[in-house]
C-alpha cells in the first residue's frame, strides 16, 4: 500500500491506495472517499502536528488490516512555507504557527515552525516524499484536471491562505526549500489592517485571503468571505465595492505571475474562490486580459478542474 497525506492549515486528510495502481479520475475519487480527516492540531508541543499525522497513518493502516511496514511510499502534500532545520524541513505556516505574527493573530501557540520531515523520515526513511501543497495540487491538475496538456501553467488557491504551484517549460518549480510559489506573501498594499499570519502587513494573503476578509471586514457587517460575496451578489453596493477591490488586488497578483513566467493557463481553486466562482472569475479575468497583449492574449484563467477537492487529489498525485 501507499499512503497520501494532505496537510493544511485547517485540516489533515489521510488515504491509502494499492501500490502500483495507475488511477483514473474515477478511481482516484473512489480512493478519496475512504480518507480520514481531522482538524489540524494547533496547541501543545511543537511536534503535535507530526504526531497527529503519524497517529492518523497508524489508524488508517489498522483499519485496512495492514502494518506500517506494508506501506511502500508516503506522499505528504503540506502547506508551507518550509524552513530547513538541521537539514530537515519544518513547516513555518502562518495559519498554524502563532509565534510568527504574535498574539494579534489569535492562534493558541507561540510556534514559529513545527517539525515535519524529521519525525516522518525517522519512521519511513526513503519512502517519504514531501512537497509543498501548491506543487501537489499543480500535479493533480496536470494529471486529472484543468491543466492537462499544458507546459507553462500554474495552480492557484484562494482559500484560508493564498498559494501557487508553478510549472514552466514542463518543469515544476520548487526553489531552495521547496517554497517556490509563495506569492501570497508578496507585498501588494500599505493597508495597516492587513496583518498576515506570517507577520507581514499588506501582503497578498493579508489583504484578500479568507481569514483576512473576516478580520478586515467583520466590523462592517461581513463576518467572512461567504457573507461578503453573498451580500455583493445580492446588490449590496458597499459589499460590491469591497469585492471589486479584492478582485483588483488578487487579479493583479495573478497578472504579475503571468507576466513573470509567461504562462498559458492558470487554474484557480480554494474555498474562497470556489463557492462564488461564477461571480469572481470574470472580475479576476478582467484584471489580466487587455494588459500587454503579447503576454495575455494566449492566456486563460479557468476554474480548477478538480473543484473543491483539488487539495486531496494533490496528496494522491504524489504517490500514484
């Protein structure tokens, strides 16, 4: 058997598949129906997340009637960024580690990074494959989703955070610590209320991510992204003005990536976008098309082919 783990700032999902199985989309969907899901641990000692992953893997093996020794590969599609500590990658994610932005962020810990590779490598050795979840989702979209057949492309999630998976000339970009694509932490404004969990003020994630929308606009009567976008679609002019500004900022972030990497297609997913995609997609596209035609005329912005489950498919793509 092979194990796949989708480790996010909100949840952890674990699935098992038969080794050597080449999965169609339908088969992949069936595998994921049996996955185990828990909220991501954010309290206790810094190794709490790694211990949670190991416990969930053990429970999955027990339920399948196998031992951990029967697992031939473990793919971890994890939120980042990553930092290297003694040659092993740790997670320094702003939605898990409360010590990055301090008490104002509201997380119940003072972590600045949490170990991941070292405890999992100690258990599984060379069987372990660890990737940024943007890379995992990109590979899934290229295999089963909206990026099939594209060599210059990206997957972008607009969710609790903002993440990118990047592919140029058919090669996935990773960077020195596997952090290529963390464009959610590029600066886009001087808004003092846009505190990102990483400690930046005014980066893309701090301005438009799902948790940022809740923090920035709850006082105006919009306690979260769903409330804001629903109000805008119902004709609330104040909400419409806020959403237009969010789309302008997010759209420019997408355009900057198109211009930098000369992309031909971006597939867009994530909970913030997906639940209101019909309203948001044309507004985001308008911030890209019509600007510098040499870069944008042959470009498409599309919704993720794998829908809301692209993160789960991302973990599966690493081992199947």
